[in-house]
């Protein structure tokens, strides 16, 4: 099997497995008898009555419909939660050391059992909220798949690649790429050793490309660089039982069926999983003076009902040139009405070269002050201002949200990765005031 993709963000795609030419019905969605004796099934990602620009749906032509399964039963959810009241709120600047990946023989974890919720807000029943999860795993999902009834998963692998089989086809997602598995889509994750990454889950909105305003028609993440898998099916019986896991209202449930759910021979529509390589991002930046706001680095946004306010933005800080004159070039000191969760895929983040490590994270909560550490401030205040490469060999990212995020007990205590001395990086800042 050769991995192939179609390109374009939110396009109307048409795909059929080449083993069954003509599997897509001609000129209609739901014929009395589908080609090859397939079943037609619609997957709706939006209300039927949404305006055309936001209307999301795909038609799947499958060997058996997904309704053929035994009843769902509760499944132990481990460290997955949307209980935001487990521990008292903590307004401090928080930083985590790289999250530990268990060794395989003692503790086998696949993608689902390796999900750990770090922080979040809102809740899936009201269809408004987000959660940030860390995944650490060392084994592939065998004869089991997951679908998220609550919302969309934006997956950011940091160590190890993911071979993701979906109902729409297969995607290989490596560090420095991201993928989005939208609400309701079944998927299974194969890994090739110790694997770690971050997930931004959004309830109640889908990710879209940000509007460009005065930037014009081109720039940031270009629509043609988003890739969608091509149809691939397996007609596989699983007499021992195939497990379909549903994440529903924040809990996990499992149902058994005796065939593979990846039995879609053809599909068409605009509601699909997709992936994107972060190196394709066209960086926009200030070329005269001052520091443009980090919103210029937005890859994807999930809009709230308030214009210009995101439920969640996915923002990256890629390699680029810094040329601003008479300017303190690192990120400025800041207090924000948004919550800022940061992760590091590789390299060294310019404002925190010590302590903020790949596979770790930080959270600067609503109105909690943050900014460059003392070392960074002193160096940047005295630096000779020449054109310089910034963040070479580095990729940091931010999940930014208008919601006030609560940290879980796992994040604050059980994970044992919280850096208790984070605040000390600002202690050496001294007054330069000279009246």
C-alpha cells in the first residue's frame, strides 16, 4: 500500500479504492442499490441547515454500515477527564518537564490508554469547550479504534511517527506535522516505538483557516498544503471481536463487532481527516520596528460565537528572520485575557532556552504575567541588531483559548513532571531605572 493524498483545505473531495472502480454512485448519494452491493452512510459534521460555507458532510460507501455492533459498555478511562474541579485552581505560571513515556514490557500503552488530560474548560454536553491532552504510548492499537463524539482532535506528534488508519484512508503523521481527526471519525493509531505528543480537543466548533484581512489572498498556512487521505478499505472479519471505542460526554465506552470498521470502499464530501506539514507555513513578520502580535503565526482557528475571539487557536513559532530596528526582539512581557498553553516539538524556544524542553509544556493562565527570562532579557537588550535567523532548528507551538483553563490532578500532581522552580527564571530581573 502506497500512502497517497489529495490536497486542499475543506475541499469537496471524491475518492474510491482503485480495487473497486466505479464504487461511487453516479449523480446521486443514496441509490436503491449501491455499486458492488455497498451500503451508503452519511457522516454529518454540521447541522443540515448550516450555511453552505460551514456545512460539513461526507458520504461513505461501505461493506457493512457502522450500526452493526453490540451495545456500548463503559470502559476505564484512565487519566482522561473533563472534571475541571478535581483540584483547586492554580493561577501560577506552570511549566512541565518532558512527559515520561513508559517502557513497553512493563507497561504497554497504546494511543487510547496513553491519553492524559492536562487542562481544559467547558464541557462536551453544552458543545462549548476545549481540553489539552498529552499522549504517551509504546504500542499500536490492535483490533480497536476510537471515535470522538465530543469534538475534534488536533494531534501534534513530538516524538515518533503515527500511522493513522481512518474510515477515509491512511495518513502518516510525523513530528513537525499535525493532523486533525474531526468529530465522529473512526481511527486507529499504529506506532513504531516510544511515541509522545500533544492534543488540542475542541467541543462545538471545527478548525478553519484564519481570515487574512490586509495580508491579502495568500500567506500563513496555504489551503493547498493540507492533505486528505485517499479511500482504502479492508474486508476483514475479526471473529475474536473488534473493539470500537467512543469518547462520549468525556467518558469512554466500548462496543464489540466482528469486522473491521475500515471497510469504506469509496467516499465523497468535505468532512474529512487531514494533515499539514508545519514547514509549509509562510511566515509573516515585522520588517521595520516593534514586535508583531503572535496572532500572525496562527495556523488554524476554531471560532467562538464572538467575532474575532477564538475558542482555540493553533499557533506556531517557526524558523524565520528577525530584522526589526531599535526593537527588543524576543516576545514582550505580557498579561493576556486569553490562556496560553505552549509545547515544544524540537529545538530551543528563544525566550526560555533553559528549562523549556521538547516534550514538555507551559501554561500561562488568564491574566498571569509572563515573558522572557532574566538571561534572555539581558542578552536581547544589549544585542547588536543585525538581521538574524530566529528559531533555527526549532518548532514551538501554542494552543491559545479565550476560556480560562483548569489544570487536572494528573497535571499538577500525579504526572510528577511539574517544574516547581519555574518562577525562579524571573527572579534575577533587576531594576535599570535611572531618573
